[in-house]
C-alpha cells in the first residue's frame, strides 16, 4: 500500500470535549485522540475530558481510534505553537508499538524519524527486510544520566522520496518546527 500525496492530513477540532461538549479549562488534563475513517479521509483530532475518556470514547459510527495521548490545556498566553509536543509525540509513538495496520506502522515509523530529528530518540541500528520479514529500525530513548529503553520500529517499506515528503507534510500539519527546533 502506498501513501497518498497527503498521507496524514489532520483536522483539529475546538478545545471542547467530543463526548460532553464542555469547554476544556486552562490547566485541565485531557485526552487528545486521532480518529480515522475507512475512506482515507483526514485524521480528526478530538479531545475528551479524563472522565469522558474513562467511560469510553464513543466514536462516530464507521470510525476507529488511530491513536491518543494525554495532555494539558495550556494558558492562551503560553499556547504552544506545536499541535503535539515532543513528549506527546513520544507517548503516541509508544502507544503505536503494537500496531499492525500499514497506515499506523507508517505513522509510527515517521514519528520515529521525527523524534530522532528532535533528538528524543537515538539511532542504534537497522535490519533490512529479508524474504517474509520487514526491515526493523532500532532506536533508543534519550535520557539524562543513562541509557533509555530500546524500541524496534517496523520499516513499512516506504521509499526515500515518500519518507521525505510524508515527514515534511506531517511536520507541517502538526506544526512541529513552530518552536524553531530542528
């Protein structure tokens, strides 16, 4: 399966709980979730209060949960320019560890590349694909004062041009370079 020219368009919703309709307050912890439909439409980012999430996300019919992460509503004055912080990206990266669908594998692989660029993950080694086995990228979480855990990331078999284009598009959609870091 090849990725489309815009593989990860993400529609961002307002800062209200998708289940209750209640506006989230500054400093309130909540769950941000990406929802996908089977029609290759853009992923939709929705928010849930912790209470609503614990009762089940109540997804729209015909959709599925792509991934989620916990976050806190920032003060409008320190509103991050990034849609997803590096820590939230890492949470999503970890959560997708058991993914089996190609789109999720490709998303996790791209997250790994972005997190390596952001120096949250360190490249250790890679194994090329062989017969019926996919290639594997092995990365380590960067931690102060020691070595972090290793992660194996399945290489979904994207060519270099697709990786470069998708990583750039994903970065633009999520405003990952808005903080000036590279």
